[in-house]
């Protein structure tokens, strides 16, 4: 089952859902039908049917929450090491520029820990540990911000004004139907 936040349930949410299933078991034992149990717990009848089948098959253990289906592949110590390595930068790991892409981080995880993540799984791992995506601003090294501001204030208004004053016979305009 997928959730809007991009992951499964937290332990607290799993415990809350387990409480609903245990309440349903009490009602099953009291002889209530699926429709009544669903209405009382404000869940779907289909969920109640599924819980009842699990209860009949395995008893109360059948409705208890299981552990998280996906174990964390990297330990906290490995996450700490990964963060240190990411802070060193891509150049230190053999890439030609200073951009960390998900594909590069995925490769780095494979090299360091011999664990295969997908690109999407890499993104989830980073997001879970407080990392966010960043897009570098593309600016020339030689850029002179003061000169750019002067150009915007002095030159651009003149260029803009000359384009507006160009009449219908201007070479910058084409007549309808001509190529």
C-alpha cells in the first residue's frame, strides 16, 4: 500500500491501526456482523472482511501489525558516513563537477556499502534524513552583477523604447501572409 507522503506508516500510525483491528476482534467475538463492525469503527466493510478472515485463520495474532516491510538497508553509522562523504563533494569521489545527482549518490552508496538502491529509493533515503534537492544557479564565473544592474537600468529601457517606436514598416515586423 502506498501513502501520499511517499512511505509507509510510522510505528505510531501502525499501532493506531492495530488498535482498530483488535477492537474489531472484540466485536467479532461478540457476534457482530461485518456491516455493524465497519460502521462502528468507521472503516470499509472490505477491511473488516479481511480482518475477519485473518482472525479466523490465525486468531488474534492474525490481525496484529507486522514489522515494517522494508528494513533500513543502511545503519545509522553508515548514514553518518554517507553524509560525511557527501559533504566531501563529488570531486573527491571522481566526478568532474560539483553536482550531486541521485544517480551519483546511488553509485556512491553502492561503492561504499555494497548495497543497491534505486534512484527513487536513494531520494527517499535522503529525504528521510533531512536532505533536500538543490539546483545550482547557472552563472558565468566572470559575471559582474554591478554591470548587469547598470545595463538593466540604463541600456535596457533605451533598447525597449526603440523597439516600441518601430512602426508597421519596420524590418523587424512581417506582413501577414508573407514569408
